[in-house]
């Protein structure tokens, strides 16, 4: 807030400076170095609460760059007063140096070559604008000689201080005056600078050094390079990282140039389905089953691809492995193989080379089937681990460390997490319950089996839907264990919802707005359940949480095989659409996922405990903190 | 009725489980015929309780006239009852048309006595109607049509009566002029008054007062009795009236047939008022009304896109999609599970009802309630198309269960695949696996935005009144 007020203070100097001038005088009297305090009047005028201390420490600005500094110094001073505003001010600084990547670099530019006229293009223009319109620049430079000259430059000449400059000065005159003042100030600085570190004679180096002592006080922004202040560094880093860390925009398949580019790189030559649903142009849709034999023959030719990864990719493609956990574990195990067989090529470092390798494998897997969020998170983990491998480790040590890391991820984040979820969820099952589940969620299945082992008496309604009919597999497994089951299809869900006491659902991912991204149909079931006032419990491991947000099921989704819809498996009598698959008027839409709004969900059961959907962002944050993924 | 529905439901459920188990166990080796056999088994056995009920119903019907019926009518009725019972007739429109045609032949073959012809006709129609309704209680169109026919009989009778009042008044005047035997003064005057009262009571819209005040039975009876006791000169008149009543009723029934046959066009005519350019419409199940409605809009050069939910396990959506594509509409088939995902991009949900209840609730193909809830959530208009023969004058109680029907589990599960899971259930009594496969879904009136019938668009809250126009109050309970 203070930082926001800064520009106004600068733009409208008359009132402020008058007020300041009087108030700053007593300040300077009891401060050891009046010069310094006067050198940054703006800061003190802006944040009166902090003006007694912070301005004192602010070193005098240097030559040209000083033009811009009142502003930044003020911001910094303000931030020193109220730490909460610190990030704010840095953020505000950021656009100032729009050409540069981070505040840290901005300051480096301004300090490393103080003699050069201007630190950066962006600053240059800004500084020019400032100095031309605003007397604030004069203000700062005046410090040695006197304060008022700066003020007097424009209209408040006839203030209390008697100054030679009474009449309006021309621009040139003002410039000359400024130069003189600056020189004088620099000299004063050099000789009697309050900073003990100042030792060098040259003006330029003086300025650089002068920054150092100032750093701890308040001028964090400007100081980073001279001695990387921890707090500043961190602030800059998080800012930068946050930018980088925000989920990348996904590949949009209606973006032709990118699709062409991606195709060129692709190993899997998928043929695009011709007859597509207009609404889903941005998602890839391929002719299914066409490229599998082709890829299988490539198995022995494909050099750069590790066979384990290749195998997993083909399994994704053919649908042999499905389900978030299964896919993720398969991928991680393949990566373990990769790590085991890895040897660093000469002239390359393990960290970089392996990251590149993993990236290429991942893009192959994406070609086979779009990544699930769980896989994305796991890949992020692996890459992070690789990047953080200490350089000092030998190759074998590094490989062992990586393998154990991956192993640990599988065990902790997936297997252990599931057992914790089961432990939590079982407490919600009581005797006499009628539980409804949809599809074939592994976590829910474990919950049900465990509850059955605990001799709880309950009945399970398995709701299923075309075309995958995964529920039948779950049904079979549950019945084998002797659990009383009722099977129905999703259309009948309102018919059976009367008798249901709880709904247990699985999730492919939980997004940070509480949306549950899951097998298509989950949203229908959750909606009907909430319409019938039946609690909906979602079981999901925390590693599947993601900071992405999503409001509908259209923007990001996955398209399955459209032919699976036209053909009804096991029902030869349903053949109405047999000859029509190539009709331009007829499309088949086989959505794989949908997004359940958080208001249908009563509770999300994770390995961190049972939380309402509103707490998802907390878990996302904690998870990332824990794994230092940020 | 309630008890019977309940019984039926319980029985069907039991039976489906039992049938499932038994079929799975007994027919395991021969897989392909298993499902066929089971469907047959299911249909024939499950309906046996009603069979016994409905075979007894002819005895309940007034025996005085039944023996006079032509034998072919009786056999027609039985044949139709059988068809209904075996669910050979699908769709409420087809059922309604068959029913009304059958009733027409019943009426035309029915020999009307001189006295009480209206009530005799009503009795005859009621007797047949009871049989038909019992044969398929969830096909509400049958009951609706029977009630409609009864209503037609009552109305024709009434209009004849009012015409007779006018005639009698004329006759009265002439009597006064010519005849002086003084006999005519009392009688015709009295009968005219009675007829007028009857006319008044029947013409009034059905309200609580009319229901409590007088029964139309009492209105017709005095009239006929008085006319029966009338003078010789009027008997010729009477017989012509009798013939006229039957003729008029058949005329009315013909009109009803025409109306039922033409309800699609009537509804489709309104399509352009509701469908605009570039609209995205979601529909569900296979309804001829919806098909005609969409095609009518298409013929008027509106271009729009239709999402069709496939409607597992009957896949009626595939059928509808095929028809739509044949007529050149942009059609996308989606799975039922994707209804919620897609509804946010849909402008309107249009479905054809199986029946519309008096409270404005809708019975439709299974899955409709889910679509209605999703539409409500996304504020998408939920439009129900219903011909007038689908308007049922009854208020539903627990319609999800009582007005539902469970179909064969073979549509959901392959017995061959699941036979090994079902091995336990033999001794313990209750099998572990149960399969629920309902046919219908109930949508409460709060989820319906609009009804489009052949008389125009209506709010769900207005349906009771619309329905009251078609039926007379005393036929509600048959």
C-alpha cells in the first residue's frame, strides 16, 4: 500500500515536500547522518511510521541511476517498515525492469556498471520520464548541499530556505545544478561516508560498495548482487519460480503449428480421426488400434528408447494398463530400469543428460496416451530428484540414490498412501450401510475389502457405464470376496439412490479449486447423490492433487476411441449405427474424464486425512513444500 | 392398485434375481440361447400374477351385456391383453392407438339397450379398460385412452341430452298448443328440468363442489328413466337418439384416433418457436415425437446440432441417432455418463415423455432424471414433449418404484461371464449378486421447464388443469 502511494508522492511534490521538510529536520537532528536522511526524503514522507530510522541508513544514490532510485528506495524503505509489503514492492519493481528477468538482475545491472549512464533500457526511459516531469530526482541529489534547492527547482522556490536559485531555472541549468550536486555529494560520501566499508577512491566503486552496508537495512532490492541478501534472494527466487511453476499451458491440438511441430518429433505416428466433434478440436483424437502393430515392429529398431519405457508406452496405448495408480507405478518402474541401465555419455553431466532422456521418454509416453495428473506429478518428482543430485556423487551412487528415491515415491506416495486412506475411510463405514461406487476405483475397492475383512455388514451398489464397463471387473472381485453386491448402469442411478447411505468415488486427480477430475460419469453420480442428500466421499492419494484449476470437462479432457460407442460389446442386436461411422453428420464422442464440481463432494479422503474440498489448495501447498518441488 | 404395484415390483425384483441365478446355473453350458430363453422366461413368468388377476376381471364386468358382445371382439381384447402383458407393444403412442382402436370396435359391436345406453356403454368400456390396464399397469397411456373414451361417451350423452332438452321444449310448446289431455304438461316439464340440472352439473368444470354435490350417474338415470316412461310418440324419437349416441361416440373416438395419430405434427409445428439457429440440443432415448420435432425445425432451415445420449442398456439413442442422421441433422452420440460433462455446452434438453402425471412430473426413459438434474444445475431449459394421450390424470406416489418396471438383467450382464460368481447363492437363499435394470425414470415437476403438448406450451404447474379438460372426474378411479 505504501508502495502504491509512492508515485503520487513523487508526482505531487509540493505539499509533500513542504510537509516533509519540516518534519525531516528534527529527524536529521537526532540522526547521526543528516545527509543520508535527507537524501531520501520521499521515503520518509511516505511512511511516516518508519521515517525516523530507515532513511538514515539509505545510502546516497549514485549518478545517473539515482534518478530512478527515489522511487525504489522509497518502496524498499516502506517494505522495511512493514515486511508484508515487501513482496508487494518487489513485484512492483518487476515491471520496471521489464527487460530483465528478475529483480536480482535489475539490481545487478544498475550496480555493476554504475558509471555507465543508465542501467537498463526499461529504466532508462522511465528515469527520463521521471526526471523530466518530476523534481524528485533533484530532491535526492540535493542532499549534500541542501535540501531546498531540489524543491525550489520547480515552484516551491520561496520556501523557508534561502537559496540562490530564486527564479525559474531552465532545464539546462537544472541539469548543471544536478551534476554539481551529485559530484559534491559523491565527494562527501567518499570522505565522510557513514559506511565503514567504503574505502576505494573512485566514485564508481564507492557507489558499488556503498550499497553493501545499506543492504541489511532496507535497500534490499538494489543490493542483491554485491552480497546476495538471503531474504532478497528468496523473494526474487520465489517470484521467478512461481512464474515458472505455474502449470504450463497444455498442448492445444487446434494450434496447427504446434501440432505440426509435435508431429515431426513424434515416434508414434498416430492417424488423426477424421470425423471429430467440433467442440473438442483442442484435444487429440486418433484412430485407435492402427499404430500398435507398427510400433511393435519398431520395438527392436528404436534405439534411443529404453525397452522398458517402450513396453509401458505400448501398454498404455493398447489399454492394458489403465487407472491412475497403475499407470504411474508402471511408468516409475520403467524409469527405474532406465536409471539402472544408464551410463553418462562422455562430455555430459548426469543431471542434464538424464533429465533430457527422461523428457524424451515422457514425450513418447504422451504420444501413446496423454499423461494423467498423477504421472505428471511423479515425473516432476523424478526430474526434481535428478536436478538435486549432488554433483559430488559418483555415477553409481547417483543412480542408486535415484532408484531408491523412485522406490520410495512408489511406496510412500502410492502404496502407503492407499493404506492410510483405507484406514481413514473404513471408519466411515458402519453396519447396515449401503455404499455406492462408480466404475472401478482401486482405492475404494481396497476400502470395501478392508471393511469386509473387519466384518462390517454392508452392501455395495456398483454403478457402471459404457463403454469401459470397468464396474464388472470390480463386481467380480467383490463377489469373489463374498461382499453382497448390486449391479446397475449409470442411468439407473436415480432409481437406486434412495437406498444408498454413502457414495464412495475415486479420482484421477483433485484440482486446487476442489474440482474432482475423474472417470466420466463420476460427476453424474455425485450430482444425483447430492440431490438425494447422500454424502459423497472421494478417495484420492495426495500425489494426485494438482494446482491446476478447471471448471468444466471440456477444456481439458481425453478422448477415447469413438468406435467403442458405435459398437455395443456383447449385444449383437444393437447394430443401428453399423454402416454410419463414416457419415459426416454423425460423430461419436467418447469422453474419458469429467470434472465434478466441489459442491457435490462432502469429503475428500487422502493420506493427509479427511478434508473438505475447500482444503485442497492447502494440501497441494503442503505437499509441494514437503517435496521441495517449488 | 397400490398393493398390486408393490407386489409386482417386489415380485419382479425377486424374479429377476432368481431368474438370473437360475439361468446362470442351469444354462451355463449353452451360452448363446441363454439370454433369449431367459428373456422369454422372465416375461412369461413374471406376469403370471397379473394373468390370474386379469382373467378374473371379465367376471367382474357386468355380465348382463357381455354375452351379447360379438365373439371376435372378445378375442380381440384377449389378444391385445396378451400383447400388452408380454410387452410386445412398445411406446405409448402405439399402445394408445391400439387401445383406442380396440375400444372403438368394442363400442361399435356393443349392442346398446334402449334404456341407459350411455351407462351401458360406459360399463362395457370400463370392463375392457380394466383388463387392459391390468395387463400393463405401467403403460399409463392405456388407462389414459380408456378414460378419454369414457369422457367422450359422457360428453356425447350430455350433448344429446341438452339437444333433447331443446327438442322437448319445442315438443312441449306444440303439445300445449294441440293436445289438451293434460298429461304432457307434467312429465316433459319435469324431465327437461332434470336434464337441465344434469347438464349444468356435468358442464361445470370439475371442482371440489361438483365432486361433492352430484354424481353424473344420478343425472343420467332420471333422464333415461323419465324418457323411458315417456309417451308412445317419443319412443321413435328415443331409438333415433340411441342410435345417434353410439354414432356420435364412435365419431368422437375416431376424432381421438385422429388426434393421437396427428399429435406429432401438432407438436412439431411448434418446433421453430423453440429452436433457434446454432442451437445445441441434448436428447435422450428414442421418441418419435422428439424426432419429428427436431426434423420440423430442420425443415425450416434451422441448423443446429444434436447430442444424443445413447441410453444404455436399451441403446434407444442409437436408434434415434440413426434416424436423425438419415434426415441430415448434425448428430453426436455421447455416452450416458458424459451427460453432465456436456450439459454445460447444451442450450436445451428436449425429451419425449413416457407419461406426464397430473402434478407435472414426468415419467421418461431411464436416465432422464440425471439429465434433468444436470440441466437444472446449469440452468439449461428442460423441455418435455408429450402428446395428449400421455397426460395421465393420476397423481403419482413413489413413481420411481411403483410406476417402474424392471427389465431383464441380461441386458446388463452376460450370464455366461458371471456364472462363476454366482455359485454360492444356491443354498443360502439370497444370492450375492443382484442386478437392477429399471425401464423408467421419474422427473419431479420442479426440474421441468416446459411441456409442449399438441395444445401448446405449458408450465408444469398447469398440467393438472390441462389434464382436467380431457377426463371426467368420475373416471379417475377405474
